[in-house]
């Protein structure tokens, strides 16, 4: 419940800043910073998994081993 209330408050703050930037001629740096910060947070990859837990994840160092194997003499 508390998490939803905090999310709603932050969303309302962002919409207030965006509306002031569009509609109020005296909107300033505060509204711009809030709107830009909210947009920046929206593009964060918050639904990512650690590479080790992802389906089909490649082992660490796989490309390095393949590169070294290809550079050995007689490797084809």
C-alpha cells in the first residue's frame, strides 16, 4: 500500500512539472529538472536479470576463448 502511494505521489509530481513546462510561461529550472529526472528514470532497465540467471546466457570469457583459439596457428 505504501509503495503504491509513493509511486502515485512521484507520478503526480512528474505530471505537475510536465504540465507547468507546457502551460506556464514562468516555469523554470525546478520543473525542468523534475521532468527530465522522471523521464530519465523511465528509461532505466529495471527489469533486467543478472547475466548468470538469464535464459541462454553465455559463459563469461566465451568470446575471449574463441578469439584466442582462432589466432592459434593452424586453427581453421
